[in-house]
C-alpha cells in the first residue's frame, strides 16, 4: 500500500544518513561538511582517494560518523558494494545525493565519440548507478527520504559550446522528473539541482575541444567564474533548502533562475542568451 511521509527537514539532520557521490571536492565536499555540521551521519564516495580521506577527516572533526569508499560512478560494479556497506553500517539512507560529474567544453563537431561515452558514463549513468544501488532499499525500508540529482543550468538551456555536457544534464533533469513521480507514493522526494556559474575547480579540470589557444580559453573561463564569485558553499546551503522545500527543480544562482524562466516563457530569447554565453568558452 502506498506510504506517504513528511518532507525531510534539513535544518537539523541529527542521526540522519546522507550519501554523497563525488564528495572529495567542490559542491560534494561543501555539502558533506554542511550536513556534518547539522548532525548527519555520512556515507561518502569519490574516485580520488586522497581527497576522500581529507573530507572524511574534516567531517569526523565535526563529530560525525563517516563511511568512505573509493567509487568510480561510471562502473556499475562499484556502486552496489558501497550501498551495501552503507546499509550495513547505518541501517538506512535519508538523503541520496548523486553529485559526481565532469564537464567538457566544445561544440558537437569537436566532440569525439570517446568524449561522449566519458560524459554519459559519469554524468548520466553515474546517477543511474547511484539510484539503482540505493533506491530499492530506501523504498523497502519505508521511512521516506529524498534524492538529489545534480543537473546544471546547461540542463535547462542548451549551450552550443557545451553540446555533449548539456545533453547529459538535460537527461539527468528528465530522469529526475520521472523519478519524482514514480517515488512519490513511497514518500521519497526527488530534486534536480541546476547550478549556474559556480566557482569550483571544474574550470581547471574540464577538457576543452576545438580550435584556438586552449590555455587562453581556460584562463578566460576561469576568470569569468572567479568574477562571478558564487561559491560551492552557497550551493550546498541552497541544496538543503531545496530538499527542505521538496522542490522538483532547484536552479541555483541568478543566471540559472533566469535561464529556467526564459526557457519556459520565451524560448527564442533564451536561445539568443545561450549563444551570447557560449562566447565565453571560445
């Protein structure tokens, strides 16, 4: 019989269990620290073991229990043992955050098939693997809960210089909206988080395709993100606020809100703005 539960309140996460993929850096790291400050017990994974050890120590210093596992979210065999270990240690999961992701700058004609597989395997299938591993037990255990999937402002409005990246993030948004409807009878909310221009290390690590001086293009991109100045810590606070309010879609940063609104009200203007934004990457 369908079970309806109250929303997950995030102002106090004492004894709640939060799972975060890609927890070693950026948004994932800041969200882990914020959840620890609010009393949550954490299950964290990342492909970077050194970064994972660092965030685990920082969270433990805040007085919380932490389980860590080296996980490649693109590998369907990596996630189930992490989920099993999480339920063995904590018996439950209240909040699952599929955060791990990668970027790539380049138009369609400059994006290789290898690039496509890499982006899809991490950005889309990483979310699928996380949901596959954790959701059946979350549904079966019956306390309700919440799922956060990291999409992007590029999943709200396509960018011609983020062709493949936009495709994966649109897919995450669509998956999240379908999951939200499917999981509602089980008391599990689903939020697609769509950050805008966030100042993280992604500008340093993102591959750049196409012509021009890649070093100079990276400098311009990093400069634009730094000047925007929207931090991962602010994103973490907004993610928990969106969970608290059980939002279906959570644009984060002003530009993401504008893109979300324009893409629905005036698509031609939205596409024109996307073309202008793409000039930053050239």
